[in-house]
């Protein structure tokens, strides 16, 4: 049976962080969680945008419990500060949704020396998770969810040049970053199981969702797609958020899984278990990626 938010019970007393919740899928995820009584920490880089979207959520959910946490996931120092700020206010975290992301920007090297898609989509979330994971109760309801994409299917981890210093192709970097998010989800779940923990780490993708993610694409091409192919392969941001909500809130959701739309080409439709590309299940590559990510970010996971 397809996942349905109506089946999710009241979540009062539980706390979630959703990164990038001032826009698109993150906003819809935070809104749906607030409706179910969860306290939601909106982890966003722009306080102004976060305040504006917090007001929009409160307009729909007047008794919603929302907090804003400033974080720029493309900067390790900001990630460390945000984790410290969260820890100074809370001693427990039930759900972490690693949602924030960028797609196809021009090449930019961050202050930590990372390519910007790898920084924001992957390394920032990797460090953030390591700094908060000990606050997550050891329960099957505790979830860490990583946003991946169908783009993982064409992704490849280029260990020779993981930050694209030799050659940058924006689509290749995006594919690598979304494959890495999926590999982090699966590898973390394996590590949690090995440590005897009940916390579930899994991943989700929205298929094609109508959000601002495409802001770096050619507006001409986008305009053309809007009147041709896009209506067949996209759905609303609210529908695109359902796989994230299934992964984080459904009692039946498994750890080490990939949730996504079940319709044509897995691009839209009701949420369910999606198809993981074979190369994303490669344990040796996942372990190597994990080790490199630990080295680059200084992350230490206390499981
Ligand atoms: N839309 C799709 O069809 C689709 C398909 C596959 C996967 N996804 C994934 O879904 C996730 C959400 O994307 P979306 O479609 O909802 O796009 P979106 O509307 O552009 O939202 C992206 C969010 O991430 C935030 N963000 C970007 N860089 C950040 C940083 N350095 N630090 C903190 N926050 C940052 C943005 O903040 P600002 O507003 O400040 O920029 C925004 O809140 C991404 O991980 C994306 O890869 C989306």
C-alpha cells in the first residue's frame, strides 16, 4: 500500500532538524512534520529566508513549534558552530534530514578547498551528522535521512579528483554528490547495525519536483522543457517530499533503503521503495568514500 501521511500518528514531543527547509522539499518536509506535532529546527543559511518561511508554516500550523538554526553547509566552521548551538539548546534529536543541496553551479572552491556541490551536498552534511549523532536516541523511530537523486545512477566517485580541481563538469559533480549521499546513507546504516544500534539511516529522492533547484540551468532550456517533457516527469514539491517523509516517519521504513516515487521512470507518483543502482551498493567504494570524507572534514562518528 502506498505511503500516506494520514497514517502517521501524532509526533508531539519529538524533534527534527531539516536542513534547507526555507525552500522546496525541505520546506514541505518541515511543514508536514509541523502538522504532525513535531518540533522542527529549520537549519538554513539565510536567517531572513528562514524567518519568512517559518512565518508561512505558522500561518498554516498556528501551534507549530519551529526554531531556526543558522548553518552554511558549504563551510565546515559554520557546521561546527551550528552543531554547538544546537547542542547548547537540546539534549536529544529524533530525526535529522540532510536535505539542503545545490545543483549545477559554476565552479567554486570553498574556504575548505572543496568544490561547492561536494561541500554543501556531501561534506557539510557528513560532518553535521557526526557532530549530532550521539544525541539521537537508540530507537527504531530515530532516523537520519539523506537526500539523493536519480542522478546517482550516472554518478561515479572520482577518488583521483574528488573536488574536481583538474576538470570540472557541473553535471558530473552533481551526480557524484548525490551518489555520495546515497552511499553515506547505506554505509552509516551498516555501521549502526554493526554497532547494535536501532537508529535507521536511509535515503530518499523526490523524482522530479518543482522547486528552485534548477536555478543554475539555462532558462531557455528550462522554458522549452516546461512545455514538453517536464509535465510528464515532475510533480509538486509537496508530493516530492513524500519519500523523505516516508523514510523519516513511517514505522515500516527500513534502514539502508532508498525511498522515491513509484510512477513513470520513478520521477513522480506515490512514494515507495526505489531502485538503487548496482554501483551504489559497492561496499569497498563506500568505505573508501567514508574514510576520505572523515579525513577531509575531520568528522569522527561516535556510534
Ligand atoms: N527538485 C528535484 O527534482 C530534486 C531531484 C533530486 C534530488 N533533489 C534534492 O533535494 C534536495 C532539496 O532540493 P530542492 O529541490 O528542494 O531545491 P531548493 O528549492 O533549491 O532548496 C534547496 C535548499 O538547500 C539550501 N542550501 C543550499 N546550499 C546550502 C548551504 N550551503 N547551506 C545551507 N543550506 C543550503 C537552500 O538554501 P537557499 O535558499 O539559501 O539557497 C534551500 O533551502 C537537494 O539535496 C536536491 O539535490 C531534488
